[in-house]
C-alpha cells in the first residue's frame, strides 16, 4: 500500500476513495469487484471490507450517492418541467450510475437507496403540491416520475435522439406540458 493511500485512510478518506474509484470504473464501463476497486484506490485488497461486506453493498452505496447527487440536481432545478429536464439530463450525463440506481433490487425494509429515493419523491411531491394545490400530489408525482424516467430510458436506449441536450430538454418540457395540460381543453368536435 502506498504511503498516500495509507495516509488517506488514516484521515478517514477510505470510504470516499473507494466510492470515487468505483464510480470511475463504473462510468468507464469497467467491470469491478472489491479487489479491483481497492487496487484502483491504491489500498490493500482487504481494505474495502472495512466499509462494504461485498460488491452488492458497494453498489448500494454507489446508488445511494447517485440518488443524493440527483436530489441535489433536482433541488436546483426550479419548476416542475425543469425538474424533468434535470432528471433526464442526469441520466444522460451519468448513464451507468443511473442504470445502477434503478436496475438493482433493494431491500425496502432497510436500504439507503430506498431512503434516498424516498427523499426525492417527497421533494417532488412538495413541489407539485405547491404548484398544483388542487391536484392529487402523490398521483401527479408518480405520473411525472414515470414520464421522465421513461423519457430517460428512451434516450439512453437510443429510441429517441440524445445528441443535442437542448433538443432533449425541449422534448422533456413539451412532454411534461402535454401531460399537465391534458384534459383542460375539450377535444375538437367534442361535445
């Protein structure tokens, strides 16, 4: 183990170094194990076990950090449509992490990912309750999440073009507007 790695651990940075290394590997498309993450972080092969029982625990920690990062991004977005834009932008900027966040099962009883995702859901519900006080905030939050989550994966899977961030943002805004205004006008010729 290098002196700097050892010093980093003694300063309490081991967990952060492991998460940083795992994130870099994940986003580079490199398969990782606790041993590979330890090697990249410059620590002994057994060092990760001080914080993570196994690879699943490390992935859970990565997903939790991802939800926190997403929550911070959403908190700075302002406006319901802009929450959707921020959500899809996060997915497109960090696709491997986004897929890890949503692609792995979690223990609903006691999983940090569930708690972090719940905080995002509560935040969105508060925004909706403030913006649309007459609406069923829980139902609208679920519908909005389903919409932007679906758009994120349609872009990630290449079903919708994702090359131009402004075009993607416009697509999210117009999709949100279409849903939020549906039913306000009578259909043409309707009676």
